[in-house]
């Protein structure tokens, strides 16, 4: 059945590519379903189909061995009705997997079939408070990208997408000034059972009033012409009869300063966040102790864009996210990245996802290139140490609570090539990440000691 699904989707893709290419030949604008159906201006309809094959050898996760593979399929269909300043929008998501090996880790980060990702009422309120600018109020279920996307993001590489139900108010003023306030219930993706995920079963997502997420965000241009942001995010969880949580009661406050990249000039970015409150070390019903939570995160980078036909940009990066120094002291210092994305800094996720924004100390280099008009690429290097040697390498579950295995996890080299075969319609992409094992991977007590790991993927995306 999985092979049939793959062949059907591949056949649809192969049929769609030449059709769109023929339609778009010599055209300035991309092909869109909206225009092909000649829909009225008050009705919009669009979509995206993406398929990605991933393969991964030398599994690094605790308790797993061997290699993995998977084929991910994701389809989104968006529709909206507009009447004056009011609009009603909805987006369907179908994210599924095929060709996965029995031991391949499957989660709701990969599978979320036939789901209502968004369903909202939106009001473009204009100058709502007499402050100038324009306000937009969204009520219902929606997705969010906020600031750097490190703490709240609409996922791009991951097969499934974060969604939230609630209210979101956005105000935009002159000179890039923005303010945003929201109160939501994070959507709980389903199904939760591994057997149901492997069968791509349909089970509708839901929200719980026991899990609440809210925040404030402000952005402005600094007095010296760069960009600045201030933010606060609050998260409150409680267990219920149908939901086990880490009982997080977290406040995250921070700021970001950055200068946008320009040719023959330096750019930079600095982001820092402080996190405090209460949390538990796991969702296990055995561990019900609430720990005092105090953690922090820092990101710094400086880049330079060279005047060359390939537009090279070299970036020096550094990230630090605290870990839990003394697991038995009643405190939790492990930073929580909330609902953020990580692929753009720490490598591919999917069945790989070696690193996350918690318990890491990692410098890196990244070279971004544009070899052709429709081709972009990058090569990136990072070295990874644990911020706390007694805490876990969280994405792997590998841990040495004594600290005797050291901090050095390893080194990662990543490359990606992206070709806009038909700009804004057809995108082809491929990449590789290789993880050189460090002392922690070799020596930690529960490490599977598989050594170096290599991950590869190829992807086709169609926008219509």
C-alpha cells in the first residue's frame, strides 16, 4: 500500500511538472490555480505539494541501531473568502509517510493526515486605536511566524506544521514598527500511537484549555538604523485525563538586534533570551516533581557579503542554550525552545534532527552562494559541545549523569543545493549532513556507539 501511495503521488508530480512548464513557457507570472479557474477576486485558492525522500545511516539515538529511510508527502490547500475588511480563511494539511523502515522513528512531527491546519476569521481593522498604522485581528485556528522564528514558527522543512487556536492582534506602523499580542491554545497533533502513525491514520487534532500559550512582540528601527525586537512568551501546562505534560509554567523574555545583509558590507545578529518559572524533567507519571526553571539562550553571528557574481555571504555563528547542570538539585536549567524552528541553524530535521536549541554550545561557519539565477546553495560547519556534561544530548536521549564522558558531541558538515526549476512553481532540492562522532558519542554509557552518521535527502516541491 505504501508503494502504491508513493507511485500515485510521483505520477501526479510527473504529470504536473510538464503541464505547468508548458503553460508557463515565456510567461512572466507563475502558474496559479486561482487564475486557471478564473475565480472572482473575493475568492482565493492556492496549494502546495511536496515530497521528500530521506535516508540515514548509523542511527545515533539511544536504543536504536542501523539505518533508516522514509518518504514524506505533504499537501496543503488554502482558501479564503474576502468581503471588505473581513475574510474567512482555511487551510487543509495532509502530511504522511511511506517506505519507512520498521525502526524508523515516526512522530506527529512527520505524520498529520487530513487535518484542518487553519480556520479563521480575520478583520483588517485599520487604525484601531488612533495610533496611526493598521491593525489586523485574527480569531480561530492559525499558524504563526514571529521574529527570528527561534521560539514561534510555521515550520518549513518539517513535514507537519505548528498551529494555534485563539486570537492574534497585529499592528503595523511606519518605518517597520510592529506590535503583536496573542493568546492561544496550542493545537495537539494526533494520532499519538506509533502503529496509527505508521498507518497514516486520520485522527483530528484538538486543543486543551490545560495548555495555554500567549505573548507580546514589538519591533522597531533603532536610532542608528538597524532593527530591534523585544518579546515575551508565556506558557502554562497542566495534566489532564487525556494529556500528559511537563507541567511547564514558563516565561521567556528576550531581545534581538540585527542588520540586514547588503553587498560589500558586514551584517550581524544578536539574540538573547531568559527563561524562568517551573517545569518537570519529563512527562512520565512517575516523575511529578515541579522543578524551579531558570535557563538562558544566546545567539550571535556576523556576516559579510562579497561583490561577486555568485553573491557569496560568509557567516560566523555561535549558539549557546543552557543545560541542566545538577540533575538532582531541584532546579531545571535546560532551555526550552517552545514552538521554534531549528533547521535553518542546526541542520535538517525529519528522521535526522541531531541538534536542538537546548543544552548546546556550538560555534559554526556558513557560506551561502547563488551560482545561478535560479540556483542557491550553502555549506555549513558546526562543532557541538554540551553546555552541561551531566545533562542529555536531548535529541538522542544519550546521557552521562556523572559527566565522565565529557562534553564534545561531534562535528557536523552540511550542504544543500536548491534549484527553482520553474520559479515560484517547481523547486528541486537536495542535501547532505555528515556527523563526525566525538568523545561523548563514543563514551556515554547508553550510546549505541555507531560512530559517524550520514543523512541525505532529495525533495520536489510544487506550488499552484
